[in-house]
C-alpha cells in the first residue's frame, strides 16, 4: 500500500495578485512567507482572496517549465497576523467594513499589536481613535465579529469542500446556527442561501456522508430540476419529464422518486395539476401566480362597457393627430373597457394610441395610471405621454421594509384605467401582483410587441394572453410613412419576416460590418465604441452607445467585451475590487437581482458616481421615472453588480438606446434566433451597427422557432 504524501505548509501574507480567472477562481499570487526574506509564487483556486490577507497554505512545490518554482495550493485557511505590520495589512485589505488603509494606520498607531484584542474584547475603545464616531465604531465592531465567526465556520465547512466565498454567504444566512443547520440537512443550503445551488449542496452532503438515496437528497433534486426549468422561463414541468430528469441527475430509479415527490406535494412545496391533459408540477409560488393572473384577467375582462364611452361613433382626433383605421380600432377597443391588448412592431403608432387614449380618458375625469416593468421603460412612457409614469414595482409598493405591498386585492389601486407598456417583459409573477391589485370594474390596456423575446422571468404572458383568444386584441401592422424613412424600423420589420436587412441607406442609421475572425470582431467593436462612433456623430461612448451580445461567454460575449470596454473607456480612478471584478468611478453597471429594500431591480443599468475605498462602499445613480435615484452598495453587496458596457439582448428588453452595437457571429449559433436579432435592433433609436458574418445573420433569420415555454396561462384563460 502506497503511503499518502504529506503536504507542505506555508504561512504568510498575500502581497499581490498576478492573475485571476473568474470562471474557475484559478489565481496566481505573490506571497511573503513568515520569517523569510523575499516572496514566492503561489497558485491555486481561491474563490476569495485579498492583498494583505494572512493565510496558512497546504500544498506542494512544483517547477513550472516557463515560470519556475511555484507553490501549488490544495487547501488554505485564514490566520490572524501577530505583528503590527501584518495587522495593518490585514485591516487595510478591506475584509473589515469601514476600515481602509488610512483607518487601519490610525488603529495600529493607537493600539499597536493589541488592536485585534481590542476589536475582540473591548470594541467600545475604538472611540478613542480620532475620526471614529459611534456609528462607524459599531459598524467596524459588527463587521469584525462577523468576520471572526465566518473564520470559525469556514474551518468547519472547508473540511467538507466548501469554499470561503460560499462560507461567508452561509454564515450570513444562519449566523451562529450555521454548523447546526448544515449538519441537520445540508440540502437546505440550496433553498436558503443565494448563489448555492443543488450541486454545491449535494457535494457538501456527500462529503458529510449523507446516503445516495436519502429522502432529503431526492426531494432537493426534484426541487432543483424544477427550479432550473423555471430559470429558463417555464412555469411548470410535466410530471414524467421532471421524474426522468431528476432520476438522470441523481442516478436513481424513477420509482424511488415517487415518495419524495408525494411528500413535497403534501407539504405544498410543490403543486400538481392537470394542464391541457398533462400532469404539470409547479412550485407553489408559480402555481398561485399563474392561476391568480388568469382569475384576475377573466374578472377584469368581464367589465367591458363600464367606462361610459359609446360603443361607436366617438370622434377621435388623436390629440390633433390623424389616426389610421387600425389606431382608431385600438382606441375604441380600449375605451370599451375590460382588458385590451394592443400589439405591434416599431413604427406602427403604439405611442400615438396611448397618448390619444390618455387624453380622451382624462377629458371624462377618469383616473389613469401609466406603468411599465422597468425604470427606463416607465421614463419613456411618461415622456411620450407628458404625464407621470412609474415602474410596476414602485406602483405596488415593493421595497417597504417590514411591510407588504401597498396595493392588492384588499386595497386596490385608485385607478379607473391602468395602462401597462412593454408587456412582453412582464413575467407571470409580476403580472399576478399587478392584476390582482386592479379593482373589478376598472379597465386594463396592455401594450407591447409580441414578436420580441419573452420575459427574463417565468411565463410568456403577452403571447399567452393573445393566444388564448379570451381578451380583446388589436394587432397593428401599418408602418407610418415617417417611420418608414428609418432604416432601423424598416429593417426590423424585414428581420421579423425573415428577410436580410437592406444596407446602404442614405440615412446612415443601419450598418452591417462584415468580419469573420472573432478576435477582429472583438477589436472592431472596441474601436467603434471608443473612437469611430464618438467621432461619427459625437456620441458619448458610455451614455449613448450600448453593446449587446447574444451570449455571456466567448470572445465576443458579454463578459469579455465588458472587461475590454472598461479598460478602453474607464481604465483609471477610485475603485473597489470584489473577487476579480473591479468597479471604478464612472463605470456603467447593472443590477443582477431584485432588491426590494434598495428599490433596484434585475436589469437596471446605472453609473457609479461615488467610490469610497476607505469605507468599502460605492454609490450608483440609476434612472428613475422622476429623474434618478442614488443606491449605496457596501463591498459585500457587490456580488449583485456587473459591468454593463455590454449586456445580453435579454437584459436589454424594455430599454432604448441612441446606438446599439452587436456582434453577430457563428460563435453564438446556439442563441441566434430571429426574435433575438429583432429585439436587439428595436432597442436602437438612432443607429444600429451589426458586426459579424452574413452566415450568422442568415442562421438567425432562418431560426424562427419562438422559445417554447411550459406555461398554463393560455390554457387557463381559454377554458
């Protein structure tokens, strides 16, 4: 039997980070061992690492053929430094909220090597240090206690393969009960801890000796597979498909899953109902959202004729504008009350209809609410109508700490008519919350382009409502003469019909630049954004130009383009680092999840307007229907932000930019669809530049399969 090789150990301080791969956390760093002069190179997978940290490393020395001697790390843990120099580096690294280099220097100067003892046992003494008041002292003490507890939890979790980054999230969820909670049922991590999915929880559980056929594992696997489908936009999963996919994932027999599934159904964590003849399994929240949205739509659709307008013969002038027969039909349908859908592509006059409709409603003294799913869409709606508009989240009262929604079925919105724009973005959860808050007898007008990509969230609300035939729908097809002069509009309609866009227009608002090599496409996009387009029409490269990409990975994907664009457009200035990401003053950034406390939502794009490295915080200004709003982020919140010089086409829904630049490459063939290209082009107001190959364009144009989603809304409405 071969003896197990003993690992070498190395204790010291991180001096600098030479290289870091954010996809797998592989890191190359310079490391200063304790009691030795000079530094060494260490390599390994470090999910969280900061300059100034003291670490105990386990691994082995290796000789790299190009870079020489390196210490390859297999395991590591944090250690508290003992000398003043090491303590100052540790405190200045940003691990303690509210302590940067200047404050670290003051603390060590005042308390010497006993500063960590003060933080541990007598944090009230922090008030002795000049510039530290009660609020800052409390924040530092709380952050230090949290960091200390995380360190203890990390030692426990690391033995089961949990990374330090995940250990911090787990601790923030369970606090002092972390060890107890994880030992009791490690699969609960997948439900309770943001960012930890089933696969991570399963790995921890297996390390802890949880049996392969544990009921906990079976139930967690079923929920994971269903949640993955929800993440792809589905509201349910057919029962047999769910069982088969889970059996494949867990490597168990389908029969073994029947009991755990029944347990989840009995506990109402999941709900099963026959949808259009198929047993469909929902998460509890999505079942209630979909069935609730259907009930509300049927209830509201039954209220036709309650606005008091005549069924015909009403004089319509569009606020001084001549309306086409299609537009008159749309306005008349909406004035008849109930629920009305108005759908059509760019240039078909949806904005004119809404403006005319609002004018007519207000002449009768009716209360009208204008809203949209995002801040940008709401702002555009308000500007086009000359009246206040708001996001649906803010309208309903999301984000009120310690309180529920301001409006619901028990306290309906004070409106006779609710007009909702950009309904293609509306997922079934938000649709349910909005519709249930509209009182019986009030009318609803849903406006959107059904040919755009469906919502990022679950469901296919606009298409399902139209497909059901249960709601009045007016489809606009006539493109106005003024809009026909725009190559963006005419080419958007050509793309929607599967035709190659017309190039070479004298208006110079639509360009296709042919380039096959992905590296050259990447470089050309950088040159367009940083130099050519600002010179062409004085466009601001950050405010006016938005790069959209079909995918996140690859050389021409969102991640690579963002990194390169930041270096080109905003390479220097005050910054905060989170893992491998760097956020600088002036950066364009995007929020990644709904944060109701901060009143900022998934897909919102803003600019970093303040950075305080000392306090470990930054401030982002986001557009708002009323102007703008400032949102503060601490270092630990930065996982919710990404750079947004480039973003995915899906995330661009509801937004409009002066200029859109988009790679169209065969690298993205998996995502190239007609409605994706159509959505990207219709985001531009003044100029579109597509960079890539005609082959990739034709792939997208021929792929007209609309993303199929399991959704029961149309079936529920048509019953």
